[in-house]
C-alpha cells in the first residue's frame, strides 16, 4: 500500500495511463471511439488489484488534477465496498492509517473528495470487524486538531447511510446485524453528546449545515425523544431562521416530522414539544413573499406541508387545536405568486381530505369547510395563464408551457379533493360566479379580435372541466345553468378549447338531460372547422365521449353521424380520426341486429374504399404509414362493435368482414415488408377473433393460411400475436368447436413454430426480440390448452434450446415472455399441472398431470437444464433488467424442485466459470454450502433467496462483464427443421 513516504516516480508512472484516459474523456476534440477505449480502460482499472496502490498514489501526487483525485477517491470507495476480499487481513490497519493521513491532508480540499474519503473510512469500519471502538478512534485521530472537526462531522453524517446500505457489502446477515449494533446502536448516545457539545461550542457551530446533516442522519438511530428533549431542537429551529444553514435545517426538521408519522399517539410528547415552535415561522411566509425570496419561501412551505402530512390524523381528531398549521399551509398557497412552492402542499390537502370525508371525523370536515372553500378560490386564481398581449404567451418556450399545463392538472386534482369536502355544487358555483363576473365585467368589451382578460374566463372553464369527474349525473342545481353558458362563450382559441373539453367531461350528465344534447353537439361539431388545431383535437375527443355516453340517444341518427364523419374524417390528424371512429362505433354497437350489417357497412365502406385507393398508389414511406393509420380505423370498428348474438346465429358484422377479408389480405401481401401495415392488419384479424369468438369459424381456414404465409414471408411477430387469439378461442372442444378444429389449431401452431425456429437459426436473437416475445407468449398458451401434444412433441427440445438462446437478450419483454414459458414448462414436471379447474360447486380442483408428461419434462430438463441454469444465472449477474429477476429466480427454483442434485451441480459449474478474481472464494463456498444444506433439509424454496442475494451482490461488484466472460457466452442456436 503506497503512502506519502513510499511513493516514488515509479508509482507515479504506474498511474500515468489512468491520467491520460481521464484527460481523453474530458477533451471535447476527441472522437467517440477514443473516448470509448478510455472508458473501457478506466472500468477495467477500477476493478483491478493494482488500483489499490494507484488510487493512493494519485491522491497523494501533486501532478494529479482535482478531477483525477476525485476519480481516485471514488475508485477507492468502490474497491473497499466491492473488492475488499482482494486485501489480506493483515494489511487493513495500514489501510486505515493511510486513510487517516489522507483525511488530514485534505482538510481544506474539495468537498466532494472529502466526502468520498469519509465514505471510504465508513465502509472500512463496517467490514473491518476486528476494529473496535470505531467512533472513539475517529474522534481521537481527527478531532484533536480544530481544523479536522469537519472530518468527524462528515464521517458521522455518512456512517448511518453506509451501514443501512450494507447489503452491497460482502458480509453475511449475522455479521452485518452485529456490526450495525456496534457502529450505530451502541454509539447513539455518544453521538448525541458529541453533536450537542459541538453545537454549543460557538455561534458558528450552531449554524453549521454539516451539523444539521449529522442530526438528520442519526434520527433513526438516536431515540427521537432524546433529540427533541436536548438542546439540539432549539439549534435546529434557530438554524431555520438563518440563511447559513436554512436548507439543511429544513431537511432536519422535515425528517423529524416524518419520524412521528404513523405513530402519532406514541409521539405525542414530541409533537407537543415541536408544534408550538412552528408558530415562529408563520411570519416568514409573508416576509418571503413580500421580499420575493422564493427559494426560502419554498423551504418554509415545505416545513408546514410536511408537518401537516405527518400530523394529518391529529388535525382530523383535534381540528381546533391544529387549525393553525392548516391556515399556514393555506397562506403558503395564497402568496405563492411564482407557483414554485405550491405543489409541496398538494399531498397534504389530499391526506387531510382522506380523513375528514369519513363519518368519524365529520366535525373536522365542518371546521375546515371555510379552508377548503378558500382553497378553491386560490386554485382557480392560480390556474390563470400569465397576462400577455403576445400571441405566444410563453414566447416559444414549449417546455415551460408544457410544465404549466401539467401543473394545472395537478391543481385540478386539488379541486377534486375540495369537491369531496365542501360538495360539488358549491365548487361548481365558484366556477359559475367566475364566469358570470367575467361576462358582467368584460362581456360588453368583447369583439372578434378583442377578448379582454380571457385568462380569467379560461381558468374558470378549466376548473369546471377538472371537477367533472366528481359531478354525478343527477346534479340539477349548477349544471343546468353552466352548460347553456358554455355553448355561448366567445371564440378565443384557449377559451374555446377549454369549453369544448369541459363539455366532453359532462357527457354522462348530458345522457340524463337530453334536452341539452343538441346544442352541445352542434357546438362541438362546429369546432371541427375551427382554425386552431388544438380546438379541433378537443372537438374530436369530446365527440367520442358524447357518442360513447349518449349512444342510446344517438342510435337513431346513424346516417347523419356517418355523413358527418365521412365529410370531416380525412381532414383530422390520425389520433382524432381514431377518436371519432371510436365514438361512431359506440353508436353502431346500439343498432338493432337486423340493421347492423347495413349500418356497419355504411360506416366501414368509405374507409375501405379509401384504403384500396391509397394501397394502389402508395410507394413512399409516408403513404404507407397513412395506410396503417387508416387500417386502424377498421380495427376500432371491429373492436368496439360487438353486440351479443345467439351462438347458433351468424353474426352480422362477421358477414361483412368476410367480404372485406380478401382486401385486407391483399394489402397485407402487397406491403408484407412494411411493418406498420402488417401489424395493423394482424391487429384487425386478432380483434375479429376476440370480438366475435366462435362466430369467426367460417374465416378460420383462410385466416390461418394468411397468418402462416405472412409469418413465413415477413418473420414479424404480429402474425404470431394474431395466431395466439385463435389458439385461445378455438382450443377448447365445445358445442361450437369440434375436436377436428382443435387438432387443426395445434397443427397450425407447429407450422408457425417451425417457421420461428428457422428464423432463429438464420438470425441472431438480437434481430428478433418482438418475434421471440410473441412466440413464447403463444407457446405458453399452447402449453395451457395442448400440454399432451406440445410437451411430447419432437419440436420441444429445439424450443427449449431457442428459449436458452433467447435469454441472452437485453430487452425486458421477450425475456419475461421466455421466462414465463420456462416456468410453466417446468411446472409440468410435478404431480399436478400448473393449470387448475373448478368443479360444479365452484371448488378449486388441481388437475392431475399424466406420468408421460412428467417423464418427458424431466428428460428434457436433464438434457437442457445446464444451459438454462447458466443463462439464468448469467443474466441475473450481468444482463437481465431488474424486473426479470423474480421470474429468472423462479425458473431456477423450479429447476431445483425438479432435479435438486443435478441443478446444484450445474450451479457449481456455472460459479466456477466466473472470471478469476471477480468473486471471493469464501463467497463461492458459502453459496454452494447453503444450497447443499437447503437440499438436505428439504428447504429447497429458500435456495431462491440465496441465489438472488448471490447474483445481486455479484452484479453490484461487476456492473460490466470482465475478462474471462467468454466461457459463459451462449452457444449459437441451430435448427435443421
């Protein structure tokens, strides 16, 4: 280990390549390839044994830049956390002493480097089990010199967090538990005494932000009552009143509030101590607002909001005693002109609403009606767009505009909370009064080109729209006055937009009040020709809501709706076309069965004619994408128009679909190389089966032919996705599905599976992620309906090899689909099938698994299990996304349950193949010993936790694969079928 005394020119020369690589990373005129090489070199350096010496040399060298020293300190931290096993135990005291020397020499160095060095010392303290009296040693070594006091505080600040994160350290549970007690629990009172002494040592010390950070860090270790009953509580409250340590003190105070949350009865003495002290902060709300000190204002608001959240149950129980904190939070909302602090209060209003809207706290609800009533007025006021004479209010800053829009919706959620407390009618009345006041004040000044202070009108309309979800269809006081008012508002773009959107929110109410329907619908339809595109999009969305909620009222107007759509549809953006079509589909769904065929054809035929014309002329990408969008309109009709028809009767919609099926097939064949088009055609075919189920039986032969031919020609997963719908619907023998049909369905699956396996033979899995996902989802369903066929099939060994190959992917969805397939497959190795059934009494009955299937699964697993173990463990250690871990460990558990001894051997082989030096020998031995013990004791299920801990720990230490991983690379998939 290098020290200041032993470092020489040779050691400096040793880390010269590191400095060069760092310089390369920081140069702007260096190419990506060079930076990539430098990055790779630095990653390898960080994990090497040589890094122990080099990092100390870099930290002690005057030739190192600040960036290089920070990199060295960060690297050293990683070495101590992840590669501690590389050091002989006898060298640990020297490492500790060298760290103390560095801490002393960096007393006035850059704070990030100091922080990293303190983290190094903390992690050394955790893992150096033979180091007793850690806190006394640190204080003795560093606190003797006044300039090093910051080091002691910094160490105390980071120690609890590092111990809490001890899972990333290679200690077993017993060692970590014991060390936690030694470092934290046993030192709690001593730390409290040290912090108190330091706070009282000087006025500057009592305002030290690092002191606040230490208090925050130790809140969970030192009993909260001890801190609150100590002089430190006054130190924190005084620090909140100063600029020096305001931010840190806010964090500390909020942490104290959070510690009382959930256990307010147990913490009443603490709350009674702290709550009165908040009164001293109330004047700062006004002061900060008047001085426009918005950063401090945010901190003050946060304090009151977090206190309110923590004590919401107390506020509900004792509304008069705790009303002051609610009033302070309301004042924070009122004075926030910049709207930067407002969002910090939203969760409080929701939490309090949750309590006071239940019967038990009705008294508190009455007490706070005036608060929530004022809150509605405040929120509506904050909803207003900034006053501006410019056409573009945000002067081209789209990010600021989008942020404001999103923020308005959050304020809308607060208005919903208010509706639950004071009632919808009173809240709507406030919107109505705002609109009425605007009309009375500015209505006479309004002209086509001048709508004064439209922001106030628009905000009131937005508030009405935001509260729409809370209004019941039987509201008869305010809406009969508001709805007629909306269809008469002046034509300003944003005002008109909000009016149209608001009408769309009240369509359920309109369905119960049909006398208002015609005026609203006329207003919305007129907006389809508006000059502003946003208004047109709003009109399309509201049209959909009107048709969906008022379909019974509109079912006799199908010809007029169809004519309106045909005239306006093509001029709309694709998303609006879909919304309008969905609305028409809702009305179509209400048509009498005897006229459904003609009505469906009336609506679909113009789309099909347009499709055919577009298909004949399409050569450019944009034209093909337009075809895909138009195909989606047909799918929407198929998806939403599905009235119930007697099983024995032909379905009117299917009759029409049989007519257009050749057209869809021809489009699919012509554009088989255009992914968006074939995906939309397959989606349409899939919904044909899902919507009309066994009624689509006449379509099955030609549908299967087209799906097979399309998959062979394109190798796109959407054809498998559509195939899956057929498997689900036609695999159970019933009155309407014959055994010959189910057998044909399975044969169809094998045809698709063979095509898939050939594709995976020709191409690496990285080029087929979606196809892999769809294939294994399909195969999982086939295994559910046809286990006796697929599990005994000659294709099954190859499918398992394909699954093993697919586990080398990095994409989450295909991985999860593959892992689900494997879990179901392995489950068939047990006495009961993974699928169950219910008897006539509704009781669960496990389905016995035939011996032939159990034997087949065990044989297949013996042949392919070793590769699956390697792939799952390698994925968990290196490449799987986090959400794949539960299923991957589930596959390993299923393997252990099926073949415990064999899988234990395969696991040992996999661990032995890991790169040299990437794992401590004792960690390898501990894993294999635990697995053996679990198997012997019959606790196989506990192996899953052992594997998860091992692989996650390995992954943390080896984020990227190191040298030697080649032996764990997957074998190239081969299929000769």
